[in-house]
């Protein structure tokens, strides 16, 4: 074995790999106890809490009102965690961390299968590919960040990644077990995020066959019937009882409003330019972004050279590279045409980008003796940065973004049962921390009070709490309609105890 080949294989004992795996697990579970942040985490956690408290695994509700925006997989993970750990931020995020690790593990399994399927001539270019791919995936900031959030993006990314890995392993040998796994995970992806769970795999596989100029195996074509039944059976665990229980209301809210209208319009107020995901996707691959862009450039350049028929300049392109490129292209193009765009939408394309990155870096390691040290240093430095951020910087941001501390202060003053009102704004963060106490409109949305007079009228002779942006705090404190006392503020929003005069 040559020196460069040895560097790529890099055999290490369990005494080295076990601590490394322990560090990865630490990184993915560290910081899960921080307050829930943003508009989505508290709402999704509260939906799961209400289902958990009712003992209902079917109907999502928020504030007691139907909440049919998303499927149940995240809620099921949170309910299971609430049963294990109690209702907490850690439990709300536990499933996301597991699915983040599952995404990394799926890519490592892909790497191992690719290694085992190579010929002797290809062996030197794929040696150690699984371990390098695992390192790169585990230390990618986009995956780590969303694995720390109680949101649906990583919940979709894992089953979609597992499905695409299963298909590619099937495509290597044509065996049945990976095909069964593929359809199972497609069904799980539908449970995770809806119709994209089946649209993306079908489109990626179709594009892969077109670009590769090959006809699907007869076994794959024949599997569509029983595979669709398997995927449907998995998805039906929630969709069927939801339809039987709620009928057209479920169809209208879930499919028409939150699938088609969300995609075709800006109904939910997330507009971005067409090219939004073309710069978000590379940022998701940090710290590997330069290598991802280099890999993408070399691959696209080679595709152009091949199209021109310049065989002298053409470099070998593996089927895995073509597959990864198709995997990137489908979500990228699909969501670019969406009327609603959020950064997490493109997360399912990140694993494919990491495959290209790992192929590029594995080749670099083969050519350069310092390549292995570079990859290990970047991965280790990222883990260290994440841990420092999670323990020293992120908690401060979370406290500022969250109303947890504000409401805890009010509860300590004996106002734990006081209704919580919103003046000149709303606070989705309060959904979890003021559970069951938020004053709502008749449609279930948080009631937004226009002024102190309306707040006073809603008190009904009892004390209450008001969340108000700092710029409007003086309106309450100086109001003639009620007595107001500042409980605490977090720099952006203040919590005020109000009493009728």
C-alpha cells in the first residue's frame, strides 16, 4: 500500500473511533435545553404538548384549535420524548437530534457500499470514502443547526436521505432489501412533510435515469405497484385516521392551503427572489463550502466538456456524482419556483452536496499528503466552535429571543394563572411558555390588542399580563385605563402586569 493510499484508508482502532463518535453525539445533543426560539419551535412543541396531554396521536391542535399545517411525524417524536423525559425543550428537540445523526449515518452507509462495490482499479480513489463522508456530514453546520431545532426540516431530510441512499444501493446491485427500504422511507418522508416526500424521490430517480441515458431495471418498474402500496401503508398511519376524523376540512387546510397555495402564492409571507436558494445551499455546507463549490464547478465543467464531445479533456465522472447532482437539482429548481421560501426548505439537498464534497476531498487526499490533516482539522475545529457557541453564546441569544424568562418572573410573583395578552404584535414564542393562557380571536389566532383601552376591557376585573414591544411600553405604563407594572424585558419585548382601576 502506498503512502497516499494509506492516508486515504486511515485504519484506526475502536479506541480512536469511539471517542470521535462520542464527540459527534455530544455536539448533536448539546444545547437542546436552551429556550425555544423563533416562531416555529414553540408552536410545534405546543402542538405536540396538547396532543400529548389529550393522549391523541392524530389531531394536531394549537390553543385548542385545529392546526393542520404539517403532518404528524415531528409531533409523534416529541410526544414519545415527552413520555420519556417530560415536557421540556430537550424533549421537544430530541427527535430532531436523532434524525440529524440518522442523516449522517445514512451517508456513511452509502460510503461503505460505494467502497465495497468498486473494482480493484477504482479502489485507490474510494478508499476511506465512507469515513471522510461521515466526518464531513457530521461537521456540516447546516445539518447540526437544524438537528438542534424542533422543526420539520431535519425531520424530512433524514427519511429523504435514507430513501435516496437505499435507492442508490439498490441501483448498484439490483437487490430487493434496499428497494424495500427505499419505499419505506418514502412513506416516512410523506409523514414528515407531505407530498414532497414522494415528489422528490420520484423526480430525482427519473432525472438520474434520463441524465445517465439508461433505462430503469425491470425490477424497479415492477416494484412501483407494491412499492406504492408499502409507502402508502406507512403514510396512512396518520393520513387515513385524519381524513376519517376530519374529512374535507383536513383536505382543504392541509393539501389545498398549506401545499398548493403555499407553493403558488405568498399567502404565508415568506417572499424571496428566485435565486434565493442558489446562495443559501452553499451556505448550508459551511465549513465545506469552498470544497463544495469546487466540486460542483469541476463536475459541471466536465458535463459541458462531455456535451461538446471533447474526449481528450474529459475527466471520469462516477454514477454517484451524477446521482448527487440530480439530487441537488430537483429541490433547488422546485423550491426556486415556490412563492414561499425559507432557508430550511433546501436542507434535503445538502446531503447530496456533501457527497460531491466528499468525492472531491477524497481525491484531494489521494493527491496531497496534507489533505487528510486538513479535513480532520476543519471537522475538529467546527465541533469545537459549535460546542463553544452552544455553551457560551447561544444561551444569551435564546434568552433574548424567548419570553421564557419573562413569564417565569411573572409566575414567581403569583401571576401564573393570569391571562396573557398581546399589544401591538404577537409572540409565537409564548405559545409554549404561556400554554393555555393566551387570549385568542374566534379563529384561534392570538388576539392582537390595538391599545391599553382594549386591554383594560378584556381584564374583566382580574389582573393580566401583556407582552408588548419595547417601543410601545410607555403606552401601558402611562395609561389612564389601567394600572401597569413592568415585570421584566429581554431587550426587544416587555412583559407588563396590568390591573383594572
